[in-house]
C-alpha cells in the first residue's frame, strides 16, 4: 500500500511541475516581457532545468504505474491514449525549445506541449486504475 501511494505521489508531483509549470509560465510571459524583452528566454531556460527532469520522472513513474497493474486490468485504449498524449507533450516542448526564433514552431510546439499535457493529465484523473 505504501509503495503504491509513493508511486502515485511521485507521478503526480512530476505532473504538477510539467503541466502546472507550463500553465504558470504562460501566464507570466507577458509580465516578464514588460520587464525585459529577453527575460522570457531566460525564464524559459530556468524552467527547463526543472521541467525536463520532471518530465523524465513523469515518464519513468508512468512506466512504473503501468507495470504495477495486471495487463488485463489496464483500461484500453485509455492508457495508450494517455501515453501518446504524454509523449506528444514532450515532443511539442522539444519543438518549442528548438524553434530558434521561428514563431510558427514556437507557437505550434508550445500549444502541443500544453494541450497534450493537459489532455494526458485529464486521462490520468479519469482513468479507473
């Protein structure tokens, strides 16, 4: 029981950093930009030092969660959709981070990262495991 709670706690904690951090950062960008036009890049780099390790913990603890449940008890296709959304969120964040000033890549990557992160979070909350 303790290990199940610990596993879930680690997963949810990492999700709060990855998903919640993106939402907070999106809300702060306009204010930060007023302070200094280069500040959003600096803040994003600082966030990435926390976000990418959290994403790694999220993926690893997600794998741990899947292996802790008998295969026939996994809610198909919800679990596959959740994993796909989580991976697409990471891919979107990578696109956003490597945009190098390309505004279309910045926008598409940022939208992918956030929307797929929230969708994955939603599936995690409503999934019956």
